[in-house]
């Protein structure tokens, strides 16, 4: 599989924020989010071909780690991802899978499904990428049926949404209603869109108020606070 990077850091987002984790970032994505902060793993995939066994071997450098995060790009389209997840489980790691929820889980080993459905504002504007990708992204970005499969497959989950403006909240509410599962508000995480401390701060105050009003969880981006928007963090 094509691997963009493997690094040891603390989880920056979601219910495991702050937990030391090994991140395996696969390269390649079936979407093209216009605000993507890892274009080297999506818009312009790059990396090194590695086998699951070789990836597991790299974990020797992080002896204290007990959590592994499969991320991307879109890790669920990576060749060998099921084999890698099985190996991580056999080795005793807690496995988080960070996915847009557009690909069926297919029985993959997973302890926390971090599902990040993409809202309308994720679709590239005409001229940002060729029209074929704009159409494909819009067709693929939301799959309520596949999200429902993930909720059944992995009872421990979080629904993590990137929020750019207040109008996004109604889109989130409608999507939750489309799934065939009762999703409690505390499983819904709202994260401000932004790649800098300043951008995140500009959206955080009103977003916190939305969370307070609806019972959702506010999701910070700890790695941006600590390290800025750079690789390996």
C-alpha cells in the first residue's frame, strides 16, 4: 500500500484527544475536499509502497504506543488495509480508523470508528480542479447507507463534522436523520474548519454556543495548537 507518512504524536481530534498514538497515513483518496489539509495524501498522492508487515515493523520505534490511527487520504481504499488492521489487533493495539464513511467497513478490525462525512462546502469550486472530480466528489461525499453500516460494525464511534458556517448545522442535522441509527448528541463532534490557530479561533466561539444549545461536542484541533499545520504531527 502507498504510505504517505508514519509518525508518533498525540491524537489531536475527537474523544481520544491527547492520547499518544502512532499514525499511519495512507496516500490516495476517493474525494477532493477543497479545504483538505493533507493534499499530499489526497489531491496529489505521494508516498512509499509498504507491505503491512513492513508497517508493523516500524512500530518498534515507538515502544510506549498502544494506540494506532489509520488515516489518510481515505484509508479504506488502501490495498492491504484489512490485513494491516488485523495485524494491529493481533499485536494488542487500540485501532482508530479515520474515514469519510464512503466505503463499507467489510469486517475490518476497528475499536473507534472516526467518521467524518463531508458537507456541501467540501466540494471544490469550478476551476479549482477538473470538472470530472467536482462531479465525482459531489456524488460520493455522502453515503448515509454506508455510515449506517459503520455504526452497526463498530459500536464505538464518533461523527466528526468540519463546520465552516452556521448554515452547516442544518445539513448535519438532516444527515443524522437519514441514518437508520439513533445517534446520541454526544457522539456528534463539531470541528471548526481552518488550518491555523487564527482561523480556528474565528469560528470557535459561535460553534461552542451551537454545541451547548444542541448537546453536541466541540472538537478542537490540538495538533494545530501545539505544532501548527505541518506534517508528522
